C-alpha cells in the first residue's frame, strides 16, 4: 500500500529592502511555482524586516507546521547581513563560516 504523503513548505522573505519597496520580490513566485510543480504545497509566505529576534521567531514558528522553510529576500549577502547568524540561533547552532568546500572524491567509471 502506498501512502499519500503531503509535503508542505513556507517561504520567509527577509529584508528591509523588500518592505520599503526599494527592491521587488521576484523569488516568491519562482520558488512557489517550482515547489508546487514537484508536489510541495506552499501554504504561507511572510515578509519580515532584518531584525534578529523577528527572524528567529518566524523561523521557529514556521518550522513547527511545515516540512520545509525557504528563506529569501533583500539584495543578497552584504557585510551587514544578519540572516545566516539569526537562523543559526533559531536552530540553537553555532554560526560558522566555512571558507572551503569539501566533497567526497568521486570515482568515474
């Protein structure tokens, strides 16, 4: 017997640039269309400011009821971006930057 498993997701848009209208969000429609096309139901989209506690609270709230939480927004990583550090705090993890990418060696046959 095959179970019909429903997978859901939320999209969290983070950025003062989006809220001020200086930057237009184009990621939501692209991401939602793709997720829905592969069977992931997007049930909620939120737009929030670049405030650490707001990011932490929203990530924690959304991950309680969703299989996946996707974050996007703003103008990308900048010297004052707090998104990655805030999300690590939401998960209770130490924030670290990894400067090198390590991958297992692949054998081509």
